[in-house]
C-alpha cells in the first residue's frame, strides 16, 4: 500500500524576522508538512532559519533541502544537527547532497573537486555523522531517536548506492547538471530517464529492512487552462524538447486542478513519489493541489 502524501516547501528568500515568521506561518496554514531551507550562498543560512521557523510554527517538520556537503566539516555539522534538532523540539530532517555550484565554492574559497571527489566527501560525511550522532557520549545530543531522519538528493549511480544504504528519504531532482556550468545550471531528464533512475535505485535498495520514502522536487506549478502558455518560458531553456515533451516532464505541474492531481497520483503509481517538494515561488499555487490530494 502506498504511503500517504507529504508536501514540503523550500523557502529560498531571506527576510527580516517578522516576514520570515509570517512566511513560515503561511506555509503551515496552507497545510505543508515540511518547511525546508536550501544551502546556497545568497539564501538564508539553513540552521538558524529552521530554528526561527520552529519558533513561528507548531506542526510542520523542518528540513535542509539540501545541505552542500562541501561546505561542511562532519564534526561541526554533527554539532549543528544535534543543536538544531534540540532547539526545534525534534522536528529536524537532515537533507544532504554533494553540491553542484562551482561558483559558490570559489566564492567561499573551498575546493570544488571532481564529481567522484564530491561523492567521496559526502560518503565520509554521512558515515561520520552516523558515528558521532550514534555515540551516546557525543555532546550535544539530538532529541530524536534512533536519530534525525536523513534525506539524500541523488541521481547518479554512486549517489543512488549511498542513498540506498543510508537514507530514510531518497530525493530525486528530475534534472542533471549541465556539463561545464559553474552556476549549477540543470537540464531536466525525461519521464523515461526518471523511470530508469528510480528502477536503478530500487535495485540497489532491494535489501533494505524498511523502504525509504521517495521525494521529487517540483520545479514549477501552474493551475491553469492554458498548459502550453504556462510552460512556454521553459522552452527557450530546453530547446531539445518539444512542447509535448515538456508538458510530460514529472517536475512540471501545469493544467487544470483535476489534471494536476491526476498527474501526481499517476506519478505516485509509476515512480513511488509520495513526498513532493515545491519551490517558494509556487507555495501558493500548489496549495489547492495539496488540499485536493489530502483526500488520499
């Protein structure tokens, strides 16, 4: 039987305390299950932003989506995770990724490395966090037992292997980094390519005791009668796809409400995605979809 849906919103815009609190309360009011913060320069620092979100809300869980492992030393990250989990009352979900924006590493004067080196660093980070936070003598201690839920965002084979072994939540971006881009430009993968990636993950995760929750990051939401107009801005960025192919991308939700909810349910059946994350600009647009899917 499928898991019930969960819905998260990734808050990307910095704001003064009153505006941040109001934004978080609005996400709770709309029914979002998780308030998330990414880890990019120019956006809010994840852990203080999540502590503030906890003070402003009562129900939603709070997560990083996702931390750039290259920015973090594992021992210092363990301290941040444990402290944030305690200060949020055990509501933290830790999302980790390799990082994909070279320009941010350059600005922070941190080595970017090859894809393989970034995966190796993430693996060491995950294993060290498990060791440190699993040690009863480690201080500070997280509130949650047996630990803070771990989400890993991944598409490549080595990352999917790491996700299958360690993550409670497997997150799929629906895109891949454009080769040579220093700014982390992403190109979408097709529905069929996503089929293959999810199938590969399932092969790697076949021996798990408990199945992971599967997450998909939605890049655009438009409740509209004119689907083609809604996706037209994306056609210039992905000229190798036809309008029909763009409308079939799992990461884009465009159309009448009934069509979007049917698409989400179909993607749950096809891929197993029950946890959807939307970006902050689409928080309000997705709200009627969220309400309609609550019936599931």
